[in-house]
């Protein structure tokens, strides 16, 4: 069982930066691939970024590539999403999720953290 708790969301002006975090419980965090997703009001939840269990590979949605950076600290059981050059369209609830390597579906999800970007 893995529990994920996001934090760090808030209100930021367009062009600003924000770093959100996801703290995990359990002893097997370092064996899980981690991902960030977001859901804007009235829209479906979509993929934002992912990082392999080792931290060696990262993946990004085209909409955030070059602006967002995903990273992880396995010793702290935490994954981060550094968001730069934020746009109003980045406004959403951001969720972190984990999955076992080689498994397509993300099994464990956090409760989400709200990020609002004002114009």
C-alpha cells in the first residue's frame, strides 16, 4: 500500500514559478515509477510528466515541455514538479500517482493540490 500526499499548490501570476511536491509512505517508493497529472475544471485528467523509479528517464506532455521539470528524491520518498513560465491554462488540480515498472496503469493516487495561475 502506498499513500501519496501532494503539497505546494497555490496562486501565482502568469510567468511565475511554483514547485509542488508529493510525499509517499511505504518502503517501496524507490521501486515505483511516478507521474504527475492535472485536471482543469470541466475537463478530463491528463498526463503532465513522469519519471522512472531510478530517476534516469523523464517524460513530459508537449504542453509543458521546456517549462516543467519532474524530479525525485528516493531518500526522502518525494517527487517534485518544478513549474516555470506558468500560464493561465496551467490552472488545474495536480495529482501525483505511482505505478510498478512495466505496468501501464497508475495504481495509487494522491488527493491533489490546486494550482491557479492568474493572468
